C-alpha cells in the first residue's frame, strides 16, 4: 500500500503561497466590489501611492476611495503577472505587471489600464500577511 503523504512546505514556500493567496483574495474582492474584504487585506497604517493622485493613507481613506470607485463600474477585472516575490523576516515585497479593465455603469467604452506595480507586505502578529504599501504606474491603454 502506497502512502500519499505530502512533503511539508518550507517556511519561505509557505509564506510565498500565503502571499500569492492574499493577492488572489485581492483580485476576487475587487471583482466582487467588496470594500470590507479589501480592508481585511491591508494593515491599519496602509499607504497607497496611485499615479496622479495624492497618497491614500490608512484604512479609512482606502475604504472611502473604494466606496466612491466601485459604484462607478458594472464590472472590474484586475489581473497581475508577478515577476518577483522576496521575503525578509516579517517583510515581503512583490512586483510585476498590473492590468485593470473597467466597464463603466454609464455605458461608456471599457477602460483599460496597464502598468507596473510594487507592494510591500507586513507579517501580522498571527503570522498572516497584509498589504502595507503599494504603488503602481498604470496608464490608459488604447482601445482594442
């Protein structure tokens, strides 16, 4: 009789998988337009640095931004291609290509944004990871 025991993950492999799962949760929460789910994925002192806007500081500002942003779009599709994930004790960063497709409620044509993004994550006391800082340079892409 053969055993189907799995090999345990190394600490770094488990962290990397947890970080990628966090990113997947972000994409699902964005698609669902679920502000509370987004806020559960960030630290209390989160800071986002979007292009052409002032910094968005703290959960309250992030919540306000998404409560204003989400109702404007019937459909939101956010995809990422991650180029690198690095972990250093209780800190991690990832960077890659972000792509966002927005279908306006107004019936206007789809908005397509694409660019590079960098996120810094912080391990929480319970061992989970949360987004701590984020910056991207997504810009509008020509219509298809």
